[in-house]
C-alpha cells in the first residue's frame, strides 16, 4: 500500500488554507492542530503511520483523490506554500524548468546586491 493512501489521509487530516489539520489526537498531537514540520530544504512534511510524507503530495491526494501522474510543482516556487491553487501536476522536465528559473532568480538577486553591504 502506498504511503499516500487517500482513505488513510482523509481519516487523519482536513485541508485548510494550504495546511493539514488533524482530525483526531495522535500521541501528544491534538485534534485541530496543524500537522507537520518544515524540513531544512524548505518542504513541509507530515507523518502517516511512521512514514514521512511530503505535505504537498498529501494535500494533492486529499483534494484530488488520486496520486499525481507526474511531480507536484509549486507554481510560485515557495516550497512550503501548499495552497492547492499553488500546486500543479507536471512532468519532471516542466518541474525542472521551474526549479531552474528559481535558481536564476536567486543569482540575479545576489548579483544586483553585490558590494552593497
């Protein structure tokens, strides 16, 4: 069984404004609290049956009731912005283009500010 199982996800979480809200108490995590944590790479992760799951994929499965056919891309390139309107199912090549554009934007900002500090 996939760790991104719709029934399992729907039994544990409710989607609200880009976040997953717990439906029930699990250990010290209380019903109604925001699930998950932010990784060093900037993605939000939630635990499902001891497995770490990327929150943007969990949200996709919860709202679309299916796994993505490709990769989930953050349209605005903000890795923890998991609002459904910011997520899209794209091929690996399209996601790579968006990721590369993000890297170029970062370089432009560094070059623009060079020597100003």
